[in-house]
C-alpha cells in the first residue's frame, strides 16, 4: 500500500502542474503590437539646373626648349678668353661674346689679303691707263677703221679686273675668319653643357658646348582620342585658333602657374602611347616676375576646350557606375535613373540626357539601393519640405499637384505592403502614361510589371 502511494502521488502532482500550465498559457494576454516603419536614411542632395559648361582638358608633360643646339667654332685656334657666363647654367644674351680664339694668325692673313688687294687695284689702274694711251695713239697716227680689242689691251684690262675681284674676296674671307675668332651667342639662352675652357685648342667644326633659348619654352602635352573630341587644335603653327593653357606645378610647397597657348600639334599619333601630342608654348619662362619654368621640369596642364551648351553638371561622386544617378522623388524615395554622360573628369560629370532642370539627386554614396528606398534629404544644405518634394519631381519623378500628394502616399503604402491596386486606379494611371503625363518612376514600374 505504501509503495502504491509513493508511485501515484508524484504522478498526480505532475499532472496537476501540467494542467495548470496549459491553463495559464491558454489565457495569457495578447502582446501589444507596435507599428512597423521602414527605416529612413539621411542623405545630402542637390537640385540640378541646366547651364553652359566650358570643358577643361587636364594633361601633363615635360618642359623643353623651343630652340637648342651646339656651339661650334668655324675657325681653329687656342681659346684666349671666355665669358663669365660661359658656365653650365650660365645665362647670356643674343650677340654676347662667349669665347675668343687667338686671332693673330687671322690678323696676318687679313693684312696679306689687303696688300694683295692694293696691288691688284694698282695693276688695274695701270692697265686702264695703257688702254687709254693705245686709243690715243691710234687716233694720233691717223689710222682708219676701228682698233682691235688687242690693240686697246682689253684682255689685259679684264684680267686685271678679275684679279682685283679675287683679291677683294680674299680680304672678305680673311675678315670673316678674323670675326669668327669671337664666338657669340645666337639668341638669349643658357648653357646646358660645355667641353672646353680657357687655354684649350679647338678645331674648326668641333662641338664645344650645348645651349638652349630662354625666349620661349615648349611642352609636349599628350591628348587621348576622347579628349580630342572636345578641343579644336591648330594643325600647323598659326596665331589662329590657339587654345589657352594653364601650367601649374608645386614648387617649394607653393602652387605656381604659368599662362601659355597651344601653337601646333605633331603630325602623327605617337606609336607607343597611341596619343596625339599638342605643343604648348610659354613666352619668357625665366622672367623675373614669376618663378622660372625650367627645362626638364614636370608640369600639369589645363587646356581650355569647347563649351557644352544646355547641359547639367553634377559632382562626379553622384554618378554611379558611370551611367546612373539616384533621383529623390516627391515622396522622399530613391529612384535609379540612367543618364547619358558626355564629359567627366575627377571633379564633375556633364549630363546631356536623363535629367531635367529641377530634379533632385543624391550626393551621398550609398551601397546597394532599390527603387523606393525611403530617405530624408537635405537639399543644398536645407531640409526638404513637402513643397520642396513636389518641386523635386516636376520634370521626371511625378510632377504631382499638391492635391494628389496624399493619394500618392497611399498608393505607395499599398505597393510596399504587396496589395493590389484597384482597377479604376490602374486605368487612370495607364491613361496618364498614354497621354505622356508625368508619373513617378516607382508607380510606372509597378504598373508595367503587373501588365506583363
């Protein structure tokens, strides 16, 4: 009996506890449900407008001399004097004497040539007198007829004239050689390198120095095929159609600028880079009013291109995958919009088609975005209002009058909840689409999806 009680009593206790637990669970109060809201992302946005955009083509290159060459003596001799500017990096002016060669041999040669010239001149005068005397003798003797050329000593006279001209040429050559003992600068420039100095003997035609002009500098600027479509370039050196170019470089922590112009292009595409090189020219790159633009220096260049008319310019960061933007519609939701980009650089993208003046686009970088994502937009630094929202969609995101705002929100809520839109509503929407009236992208996409 006691054993039976020990077995039955625990079972009864468990049964009673189980029944009580079922009763408590069955009669528990319903949990209070909170309304579910879709998350809203705060973004920065801007309202776009049409304008004219002057294209600036950015490239780079190395500064080179417009003129450079070798300094070569035209006579041989020993260098007896050099200019203080005849040093590597030395600056000189056109006509300045850089080197003087020992001219004593050439002075002697000039003296001998002048003596020969004087002798030839005397011989010519003597022959002229003999010719005149022969003519007088012919008349005095009363001979009839015309005297022969030999009688009048014309051959001897011609030979004397030829000898005089030859001696005159010898004097000119001797004077020229004497003048060439002074080697002068052909233009304003600087010395790149030199291979001789005071006391050295130089031969005629030997290279003694390398120099370049400082009157102007040239920069070879590579241009891609895409860039060439936005700039008109002169094919030959000309003052017509020259494009302005601004060169800039960081020197000593400061940004320096130089103004120049595109004067010509090279005749062929570079076979290595497959680019066309435009030549920019800078006048007086070493002038004292600015930092010198030295030969061999690396510079960046901004070349003025064509002006694009009636386009929309947006920040480059607002462009997604180089083909679309995020449009903020009148309900404060994002809609993807494909656009046609005709020009872009690191700062901006220029849109030709896909956007209209007054559209609001997102400037905030977002990851994966679906059409209809709710956002809280700050448009050009100011929070968006309901009026602002309506204006944002005037040209492509709906363009609804204020009276339709509430109905559009209800339709959006129904679509988000997966509910079917009434048939008469679908009919009215299809009528607006058929008439070419503005309809929000999200509503158009929903109607077209259900129609398939």
